[in-house]
C-alpha cells in the first residue's frame, strides 16, 4: 500500500522563547515492512543537528531553534510503500538485546489488577500467549477518547476500563513483561479508510523467540499490516515519543497536532 | 571567558559595593537621627533612606516602627533584605566561591575572611556591637577586598567585569543617595538653604567620606549647587557620577579592544558619557535635580542591561 | 589486634619502606607535631579544600581530617599493584565495549544476561554506539585493601566519576611544604603529573571530526555539589573551563559554551554529573543540570563524554563479582588483583548463608556508595543486625555481602601519640589512547580506634601516599 503522510505539529508560546532543542523520532523505521519513497522533516527557523540510528534501530535527528520565537512548526511530509507482514517486524538492525526490554517503567508498572489479568493469559507457545494478552487488553479497556491523558499509567487505564491506543499499548506491555515476554511501545501512523480513528497511532511489540518482534494493536484488535507506518519504539510512550523538546524561557506552551494519512494514487 | 564566570565576577563586585552602600545608609541615618526633631519627627528621614535603598515597603511589613535598632537589623543583619550588609557579603562571597579559580588567593582570602567574621558577628550579642563598629567593619572589609583586587589580579577581561560591577553599582547608589537627600529628605521647600538643610547635606557628604574633600575643593558655604557639582560633575570625586561613567566607558573600551568587537554596551556607555560631558550644573538645576537623577539611574541601568545582553547572558 | 597487618612494623621490626620515618617520628616532639597539624589545617582552609557530606547538613565548609603520617609503598610492591590495576582497567573497558556491542561475554554464558541488560546502569540509549578509541571509562578508581605483605583485594571499582584525586594532589603539596626534609631524604615518586596526564587522556578521545586542539571542559552539577572544590581544582590545574549545564547548548550537531566572546565549540566533556541528569531529552526530563540535546550530539559523533554514558554497568556491585572472569575472557590472563569473596543475596542459597552469618559479614547495598546503607557485622549491635536483616529479606536483590576483611594498618597521629589505624587505597587509572597510572593514590584512614570504615562521611581521614623509587 502506498501511503502519503502529512503531519504538522505547532507549538505556540505565550511569550518568546530561546534555544528550543528537539530530538525527533520522525523517520520511518528502516525495515522490510516499509520503504520510504519520499520523506522530509522541517522545523520553522530550525537548524538541523546530529542524526544517527540508535540502539533500537530508530533514526533520531536533533534540531534547534535559536529564537526568540513565539511559535514553532514541525512539518513532516512523505510517501511510504508498505507491506503486510502479518505483524512481524523484518530486517531491522538493532543492538539492544531483547532481554533489555523486560524492565519496568512508571507507566507500565504492574499492580494487582494487571497481575490478575496477566495470569488469565493461556496459550501454549509464546505467540499464542501474546495474542491472548492482546485480546485481554482489548476486552478490558474500551476505546474511549478523552478519558485519559499522556501521563495515565497502564494500571490507571485498566482501573477505569477506558482509554486510547497509548493506554492499550501500555497495558499490553505490562502484561507481556509480567509473563516474561520482552515488550516495547511503538509510535507511528495508521491509515484508516473510515473517517474516525487516530492517524497518529501507537501499538506494542512483543518479542517472540524464533520469530523476532511482533506487533500487536489491541485498540484495533489486530496486528499491524500494510496500513501501519512504524516510526520508533521505547520502553513506554514517553520513551518512544516522536518529538521531545525543551525551550529556554518561562513561557507556557500550547500544542496543536494535525495528522493526515491517505492512500496515494498509484 | 565563560559568560557565567564574567557574570559571577560582575555580581561579586556589585554586591561588595552594595554592602558598602548599606553601611553608608546606616551611617547617614544615625547622624540625621541625632538632629533635634523636625515637625514630623525623624521617622520621615529613616523612611526616606529606606526608600533610597528600595526597601521601605519590605521594612514596614517586617518591622513596622522605624527605630534605630530595627533599622540596624534591617540594613545590616537581615538575610531577607537582599540589600543588607549580610545578604550582600554572603552573595559576594558565594559568587567568588563559584569562580574561585578566577581570583587570586589574596582576593579570596579577603572575601572569605569578611564572610567568616561576619558570621562570627551574627553570633555575638547585638548589644555588644555599636552602630559605628558595624559600619567601620563593613568599610574596612570592603576596602580590603578592593585592595586585593587592585594589587593582585591580572588585568584581563575578568578585571574589567569586576570593575564594571563596582562602577555601575556605585553610580546607581550615589545617584539614589543624592536624590533622596534632595527630593525626599527635605520635608518641604522652605527648608532649602536653611540650617537643617545644610546639616543634612554635610551628613550626606560625611556618609560618603567626602566632607573634607568637599571643603578642600570648594570651600566656603555649602550650597546645593556646589554639592551637586561635586557629586555629579567633578572628575575628581571618587564616588561621583562622572568618574563612574568615565570608568564604565574605560572598562568597556578595554573589552572591545581585547575582543576586537564593539557591542551595544559600548554604544550605550558612550552615549551616556557624551551627555555627562556636555551637561552643566545650571542645566541640571534647570531640568530639576530629581528629574536629572531619575533619568541618570535609568540610563545606568540601561548600560547594565546591554552589558548583560552583550557579555553575561551568552545569548549572542 | 595483632591479627592485622601493620604496614610499618612487622614482627617488631620496621619494614624497609618506612625505615626513614621511624627516626622522623621519634624526633618530633609533641608540641612541634601539634604546631604542624595546625599549620596543615590552616593551609587546607586557605586553599579552600573542604568536603561537604550529602544529606548530613551542618557546616558545608568542613575540612576532611588530614593525617600527616604518610603511607609508603616500596617500588616492588607498587610494580605489582600497577600491573594489576591497569589489567583491571583494561578488562572493565573491554567489558563495556562488548556489552554495548555484540555482548560476546553474555552469549558465551560467562555472565547472566539479565544482570547486565536489566541493570539500572545499562543504557539502551548508547547501545551500538562506539565512543572514540572504544573507551568508556576514562578514569577508573579502584578501591583496594591490603591484608598482608602480598595480599591485596579489590573492594570495588569506580568506572563513572571517582572523586578524591584532588586530595591525592593536595596532600602531597602540603606534605612537601611542611616537611621538605622528608622529600630530600626519601626517594618519593612525584604525582604532580596527574592533571597533565588527565588532560592528554581526555584530548586523546576527542571526536574524529575535531579540528586541531580539542576544547575540553569539566561539567559540574554546580557549586552546591560536595565535590565542587575538586571540579574547580582539576579545571584550574588542567587549564580548562569549569562549566555547568546552563553554560552549554547544542546547535547543528555540535556543543557550544557561552562565552563573553560568543559561542565556543566544545569537543570533550569530562562530566561530573550522573547519566540520569546529562540530557533531559534523553534521560530524566526534569533534570535542570544537563544540556538538552547533548546525547543526540554525542551519539552522532559531535562531542565526547567522559566517562561514557552507560559506563556504570561495569562498576555495579553485583557485576563486580564477574570482573576476574572479564580479565580471563577478554585478556586471556589470570587476574593479578583478587576480588573479595562476595555473596549475592539475590541468589537463594547465598542469601541463606548471609542471613546465618550476619554478625561476621559486611553487607552493602548494590547501588549504594559513600558507606551509607551498609552493615559492618562485627561492629554492630544485635538490634542493628536485626534491623538490617529485615531490610535484606525485604529486598534481597539490593544487597551483597562480604567477609569482614582484616584491613592493614598504618601508624597515624592520634591524640595520645602514634597508633595504628586501618586504611584503604584508591589509585586513579587513566584510560585513553594509552593507559596511565601515577605512582600514588588516595589513602583513606579510619581515624576512630578499631573502626574499619574509612569513608570521609563516617569519620575517615586522608594521608599522603608515597611510592618510593627503586
């Protein structure tokens, strides 16, 4: 599938800021599941910094804006050819061993309810266990936008039984790690033929010995296919954030995000 | 040099000068308080002094009654008053500690000794320390630090930033003292030229350790015009405004030369100096002394702002 | 007490390295000694070398006690130590280069994968990145204790930012000023080259794209930090700037410092702040001490950071057990310096042993430092032991235990005259293009009678450490 992405993030400040520094994870992962035809990231008034592939294989790029400025626009525009690989991530070179993704972070820390849920996962081999866990998460947390925010933990989302893709991913990661399966948070885009849903998307990857990393998207009760574009991963949502930034100055920041993913004409 | 190092040196000097100003205010105040009461009592005079130091409101909230002992506490011992002697010396020493390696052992010793002795004084009973002991102590240590700087520091950019701190703070405080005297201290215009007025003028000179120098330079009767000339325009007056402005441009010019670049700081200082060279005492009195001083204080602060933007902030 | 090895007196005879000191101390009347002690203290106070202890409050300008009686090594003794220290520093660096690359030692089953990769100090962020010259830990501080003429044990390794080297240099400076005659009559090898060597070590790991002479800086958390004196001392001795995070910024893949003449490029950062605070964009987002974007510049090769972020995984107290294995695995050599036998409370059978023998053991927190959170069994009351037992049972993974070592003693000046006191040693090994070790180190001494805890936060002092020329 050929997908066209347009993703604009606008930061506005109530008073001028200086020395804005950002770290981007905004380039599609170099793997067999997707091929970049055209991709460009620009930052208004920005200077491009160092660029490299990190230990998990993600492309990271630094940016800075000297300022003073009152608004910054990060614009991503590109075209990607994707393939359905049944959720299996193929051909990504990485240096972090799978076992390192068993650790715990605050948003994915287990509580009693998560432990109970994890224990319900049956399944003979690791793959069917992972599918089981994904199903349990989808059943336990209904997709309801606006009830959680960026700081909501897996335990909190499970307790209220509602959340969005970030909460599904966190919960699944927590369950997988409880069952000793390495797991990580993936951020990216998703093309949805219907009008609803989030074009900026997040899901989880679980390490299946012998198969490698396999994606699971409890929010959509499926594994990532040709509709998905993968940008990068981390221990949790904060770790996989496409943009991280900080500005010098005492201004209050407000954020506006517009993402459109469309199927391109061939 | 790191911008922050320059900033620490600059503030080290400003705080040392500020400590001295606080001590001088204390001295002026205590002498004025020895006068027979004017109609309003001496409360007004103390308040005026506090206003010169910019802390009248804070004082009223914290102490209420402006009696001598409270004023002493406020101007000398109060850690919450950012302009008190202990606050200023503590901050000067802290700035010095941060840039310890940019100072000589002698400068650090002088600074650190002042700080350690001051902590001793804070522990001693207040009744054992008269006001004149406190003010003399401050003057002595401020002179020791200044002397160590003059005698031992390399004449590099750090030296210029220290001196800029001293002269900016000094220009500001002399202008404020003069303004207070003229504009606030006198209860009403009928006192101008009266015996009370002269006494107050002399007290002011004394507080700046300038009363003898004034008589050598001008002789005869003390008049407002003579004093204004002495403190504003006379190029020989150590704490006078004109020498401060001259020193400002001198040190900024040295920086421009060493760095091979002129910045808005030089331009602002140059403009201020040009105005000071052109003005006459009659012109000042015609404009109004208070108006002149208000403008001067604002312009000095403007130069400080430019120094910050050009050198200390590191955001070039 | 007779079971402790006294480094000066062996079976009633003075050991050769201390021969000259016997006469020196015999001829020093008590008044002169007191006078000298006061002089030393005044000198320390004057140069401003003080030590503030974390979390203890009190006087931040407190002096660390200096004991004038030096500790002496013969050339032959040092020769062996030096080989052992350098060997260990090489192995630790080889380990770090390996675990951030292919992890051969893990694949070979010589160290458990989880111990390495789930370690708090393992940084995913730098996996796959090879720092210049492949060096991760540029200053390796190895804490050693001695139990006999030829028996040395490594107590722990410090691969991140070992502190205390300023004491090594200042102690020597003060001894030379106060007792020049000792230096005339003993052939004591100088340590003063350390700052120069540190500087060239740091310069040797400048990024490949660095044009000309690298600009080196020391990054300090700030003047409230207890080691600030050391940071400013080293910066001064090396002739480099001492910067805080706010003095630096990144742009265009480089790091710059803010100067009065505009931005100046920085090539090598000797950082004295922890990984977690280096860069709010990569590690703790609430860090005010670091430089936003620094890690992006580092990983794209624009700046060198010493020690490399992630180096801490080699000096973890649980990983420590495997260092002799690292020496064998990477260098194909037998370790010259021995580890202290260590029980890991994380392992069930070893935990049982520890709990049964708490009264004889020293128990430490795996991630602790500075002598806090530690139990010295033989010196503790029943109640203290029981309280600690509860802590261990609560979180066994957090603790390791070691036998109480019979730490050697060196004569020290005490109120009554001269008496033996327990000591340890921290030499500072520099690793860059070459491996360097100045002949000396920091000797810490437990000044309280009978005490085995040498940490300055627990009543320890310092001594000048001499290595004699052949």
